[in-house]
C-alpha cells in the first residue's frame, strides 16, 4: 500500500439558508401576520479519527471538499432544512494546518478525537422574528451566514511510543520484525525501508508502539535523503532507540561517527529532538571488530545506556525491551503542541469592551472591524432598503457612530466594513 502522509485540500463549509419574508393569507385570516421561516444551517466539515486508517491515501486526489448549503426558509413559519456535516476520516496522529498562516487547526492524537475545521453558516432569521408593536408586518429577513472556507495542509505524524533511528541497514527493520508482529521489508542494501512501519511490542503485561523509520543520513535535518519526511515522524515519540551497526556495516563506517552524525541531525531539526530520552542498541555484535568498537564507544560515552545484541538471532533483546518498558512508565506523552482553544473567540475591545475596533487609515478613511459586525454585514441584503435600515440601526445601537465621532471621524469621511464603504453622516 502506498504511504501518503501529507495532502493539500480546499475546504468549503455550507452557507446558511436565507430567512424569508412571508405573510399568512388564510381564507379566514387574511391579516395573519409575518410567517417567514428561518433558513437551515449549512453543513460543517469535520475531521475525525478512524483507527482503521494508516495513511492519507484516500485524500491524495481529493482537491476540494464541500458541505451542502442550508435550505432557505419557507412560508408558514417552516424552517429550511439544515445540512449534515461532512466527516473526513483520517488516521490517528493527523494534524490539520491552515495553509496560509500555518496555524494548527486540530491535532487528532486521541482515538475518538474529532474537530470542526470549517464551520457551516447559520441560517438567517425569517421576518416573523422582527415583528414589533410599531411594525407588525416587517418586510425584512436575514440572509444566511457564509460557511467558512480555507485551504489546509493535512499531515500525518505517526503516534509511536518508541522511534528507531540510525543509518540505513543497521538492523532497525530486523529488530521490529523480531519484537513485534510487523513485517517490514528487509534486505541487505540501504533504504530498504522507504515508508514508516509500526509494530505493537508486548513485554509481560505492558505493550507499546514501536516505529521503524527510514534511515537517516548526514544533512537530513536540511532535507537531504529522506530528510524531513523521516524526522517529522519521531516528533511524538517519547523514547528514541538509536540502533548502531557495531561492525561498521562492512563499508568502513565508524559506529562512533555514525552516532554523532545522527544525534547532530536530531539536534538541528526543529523541536529539539536531540533532547528526547535515548538509549543505544549495539547491533551485529557477532562481527570481529564489534567488540573493539563497543569498548571504544563505552570509553568515549560512559554515561550512555548501551545494549549489545544480535537482532537477527534474537540475542540480547530481552534487557533492552525491559528497559524500554521501565522508561515508558516514567515518560509522559510528549505534547507536540500547546493545547489550543479551537472555539475561543477574539473580542475586539474599545473602552468598555465593545465588540469592535475602529482604525483611522488616514486621508478621511476609517475601518470598523469586529466579529458581531461581520456577522451582521454577512446577513444583510444591501439591495433591500429594509435590510440596510436594519443594519444601520444595529450599528447605532452598538454606538459605532458615536465612537467614530469621538475618534475624529468627520462628516463625509469614508467608513469601511470589510470591502464595503459608507459615507459618514454627522447629523
């Protein structure tokens, strides 16, 4: 199966349906009053974990994901139909980022996790909501809100407790195949492992996930070789097992030099991977020069935990597995990101925490920004006089005109809300 761990998508949530203007005209009740129904809510786009998935392959050729728009309101106070959310199923460990800002929109690192990434627009209110004692027959209804729209980067970062690092062909795949039920491809040439492999390792009554990752080379932190495609998959690992070929791989390599090169690449990669807890597995100890190299290693790095073994015949693996088990009991899950509040609102403030901000852009031009004002703007039909009047009154109740005047806005100045300009009138 092809392993895909990064895709780009364009997401468009559904717009809310419009509220409508309608009046009851029953046979025996010709003046029944306003009866315009509310519009239905647009569908949202939700990313959810599916533990049966291990790759983003299904999204590889999906460029756009859209949710349906809410239905417009109906007569006789009937609501328009709200649309179902679109559920995008992804593997455990998936991150969704905003393609423009790089902001993490969701980090799906729990089995039942799900997050709304694009929220559908709310339906607009029908004219029945705007009847008053002064106006019992309002000819005004709100438009539905626009659904959110954004470009996102969907990225899979494997959720493994233990990550195996080391040069190509040092025995990482062999180790994983021996201690777990994983069956990675194994051969005597570099870069046999081109995609990450996961295996469940059981030690007595404890189990943990081990990842066999593509081999590192010098310059990987700068993107050489498999570079970033490899390193990003150990960002979540709580423990690194550094596998060394103590015989030098038959290519004249020095295991001490290999150790230094790999650790330098880990330090250079963003996220301080070099500070992650690490133990060393000295593999291929059946070779003649291995004992000599092991002695040199211990002399140079006396404080490093190192476990001699011969993975191909399962020799020396029990001590390292029990050590991994003990260390994982002490190591908490590594937080890749600070916990963010997806639904936290940004409140624009002015003096007594009004929900907007006023900006003087010079040359008689002003801009008003705020979440509530944006919602009012989006739900106003500027081709309808009643809608424009309702919008103006709402701004007046929020004291937008008073604050503009206080800031120095003069009669005839241009005031912008979004891309729409209004002439300021100082009555």
